C-alpha cells in the first residue's frame, strides 16, 4: 500500500504478464470467497452456452445455493470453451450422469417454454410457413452491412415522419429498433422479438425488398426479393404474423418473469398458470380485437383484405375433396382457434402437476419465506428432513437467467477490440467483473 500511495498518479501497468497475474490473483480470491460462503451446503449447477464475439462457443458455469441467512444465491464460477451440453453420448449432461447417477437434470423453464410453444406452433402448416418466410426476410434484408445500413437509414426517416405527425410517441427507450432481430431457438422470446420488429418495420422492409428486386446484383437475388414481396403482402401472412405476435406476447411476459434471479419453482408454476388463463381468455374473447388490429395494419400498408363472408380460396392447386369454407371459418376456426388450442394443450403437457410434485408444499407466500421462518424459529433443527426438502427445492434451477447475464458480460469483456483474448484471461476477467460486489 505504501508503494502504491507513493507512486506517481500517471503510473500505468503496461506489462500484459503483470496485468494477467494481478487479475488471476483477484479472480482466485473472488472464487475462494464464493466457495467459503458455500461451505458444505447443497448446491446445483446452472450451465448454458453461447458464442462470444469471436464466434467461439463458451460454456458458462453458475452455482445456486442457500446461504447461512437462508437467501437463494447464484454465483458465477467460471467458463470453459465447450459447446455440447445435451449430447446423447458425449454431452456434458451425459458425462455428469455417468459419474453421478443420482444427479437431477432440469431444463431451463424459459427455454422449455419457448421451444415448446414455437415448436408446436410450427406443427401448423401455415404457422410453419410464417416462420420460414420471416426467417427468409431477415436473411435477405440483413444479408450485408450495406443492406443493414439502408434499413437503419430508411427506418430512421420513417420514425421521424411518424413522430412529427403524432402517430408515434417519443420517450426514453422508444423507437430505438433500427434493424430486424434474428430468431434463436434457445434464447428467451427471440421469436416474439423478431415478429415485433418485422411488424414495426414492415414498410421499411417492403422498401428494401423492392430496391433489391430492382437493383439486385444477380437474377437470383431479384427473384428471391420478388417472391418475398408477393408473400408478405398477403392478408394471410399479416394475419398469421399478428396472431403469433399476440400469442407469444402473453408467454413473453412469463419469460421475462422467469429471468428474475430469485425466482423459485413454486412461483414459476403460478406464472405458468397465469399464462394458461390468458391464452384461454384470448381464445374466448380475443378474436374481435385481433381482427381489428389486423385490418388497421392492412389499411395502413395497403394490403388487400378479403371479405370474410366470401368463400376461401387457397393458394396453389386446389386439394382433392377439399371442403368449401368461408374466409371467416378459415381464419377464425382453422387458424385462430386451432393455434390457441395447440398452445394451451402444449402448456398443459409440458408443465403438468407431475412435473413439479415437489412444489406441493406451498399454500404460503413462497417456499423462501417458509425456509426463513423455519430457521428463525429453530424448526430446521426439529424437522431436518423437511428443511432439507425445502433447501433442495430452493436450489433447483428454474431458469438460466444468471447464465444469460454472464453472456452479456462476456460481450463487454471480450469485445471486437479484444477478440483474441485467451481463455484464462477471459475467465479471470469475468470472475472479478461479474462478482465485483465481493
């Protein structure tokens, strides 16, 4: 400390070796503090994977435990350059279960929710076509830096115009989306975000596709843009876009709630039940409001709306023995009701009572409160097995929210200017940055 206090204020550490040694010591002490706080308590491990800025797979490791104050704690322990978590033969899950047959594997509830709902929606032919078209639009419009720049410029102009006319309201965090978001099957609400961005930037996307259809560098690009223009300006595409955007908006709220670090499995099941109720409510009374939103969107973007009482005409060759139905029957029954029924059934199938039978303890405000009360009153010593069950339930990981936050930190620590950062240096940097409160 004397040496540091006497050093000139402009002193800089210019040796990478010294920087790395200091950082390694700081990371080592940080991890030791976490391990001492853990002691001999039971704990669970949260693991997830993502690509860093240099497109290298990274596996984040976080432990979850109940500390001596009976608080549920999640702490970052480290990362490793790995990728295959669920592999049937060589994945991390398989390797752990080989060493510890009693280990209990819990798939992230938020990921499970998204994968279940999007996957079941894609079982419907028209919804599968919707996501295929959306993916193609994102790929074509965002195929190059030049096109993304054009999208940003055009969207900025349109936002300025709508702000001046009062169609949009200004404020912190509003109207900042300037590019289409890509979907990721293992990322919370990514499909919802993609649909929201496409709906909000629809006219910009049309402008860019028209530009590509006229000025594309080859006939393939021009033809692809023309096909997409024809497809996404149909009423059926707009209907499916708004239908899935509304459905995923309901479960997106659940996904956001699952990202809370202090979320326990009992509260999670309550949130799932709320989502089920909201989907059922939409099925019973949401048709009119959804159709009104769609008609307003079509009017704004000059999309032809079919008469609901007319007979539905499917695109392409007419199917043999196809029953004649009205447009109203097709859009209301075969799309609206069918998709919602599929979603509700999938939620019931994935989040059943048997999935969480260990959570039946709670007629209380929460199992955290129950565990705290047992410690306060000394009943954890009188009923050690009950307290053990509570502890086990508390450390069951509900979602990998903390690990997802590590991914965000990883992109700060290893950015474009430091994309060749070594594994050990990155691990030490993440440890002291993420657990800086220690």
